[in-house]
């Protein structure tokens, strides 16, 4: 009987030690992630800004006319620079329950779609992304979900007239409709971007994203 209780007590103590270790790891992880949040917010803001600027990287393209292969390559090179700076393209599980995301390969495909379909080029772009418009939430060890609300986007487009002033930019609202008139048009709107981030080699990197025209902003429960 004594041997039984001795083994039982040893098991209880071992379980208690493991519980304390687990709680310590969780608390330390939460504290560390809290300290990382400002860095993650700034990374997300910079990424979205640089990504939308890809719209302007068209060389001497003329709105309303198809882009040449050289002009498409200029824009593709701009996107590749953004991907190299912000993305991690290694094998990783993208199983966020917050939104359906696409990876860097699909982002490249979206640009090819834009270049083939869009009868406009971007002449000027202005937007507002402040810290209150970026929500960050932990999504497991070394993982984060970020929602970025880009409000007050105004763009000057050259080419065919966007129907109803639609904010048609890569990679958002690629299905915008256009009229037959050709000229310079000012459009405005907002967009919401969802980002999946993972910590790789000591740096936060984008591993998945989504984008849509913004109709409201609820943020994340941080």
C-alpha cells in the first residue's frame, strides 16, 4: 500500500511540475507576443502600402491601351521585390479560421489577371492606415493574424472610366466594371486585408493573405 501511495504521489508531483512548466511557457509566450505587436503592426502597414504601390509600377504605360510585355515585366518585378521583402514561401500550414487566404503564387496570378483585364493604370495613390486600423491576434506559437483596414483610399486612374467610381486596384476588386470613355478619373474607397504571419528565422513574414473592398471594419478581438 505504501509503495502504491509513493508511486501515486510521485505521479501527482510530476503532473504538477509539468503543469507549472506549461503555464510558464504560455505566459512567457503571451508576454513576448505582446511586445512584438507594435513591430507586427508596422510590418503590416508597410507591406500593404508597398503592395498597392505595385499598381503604379508600369513604366511609360498609357491608360486605356494594353500594356506591353516590357511594362508587364516592370510591374511583375516590383511585385517580386515586395514578395522577397515580406513573404516566406517555404512549406507551411495556412489553416487560419478567420478568412480564406491565398499564397504568394496566387498573388502573382492575380497580378497577371490584372495586367490582362484592367483597362486603367494608376497615376496617383493616397491612403490612410493608422495604428487603430490594424488588429493583431496570436494564432498559435510563432503565428499571428492581422487585419488591416485601408481607409480613405483615393486614386487617379488613366484609361477607361470606372463604373460608379469603383476602386479597382490590384489585388482588390479585380472584377470592377468600366465604361467606354477614356480619360483621367478619380476614384475613392476603402479595402480590408487579412494577413497570416509566421515567425521564421527571427523575423515575422507573410504566409497568406486575403483582400476585399471595405464595407465596414470590425477588427479582431485582441
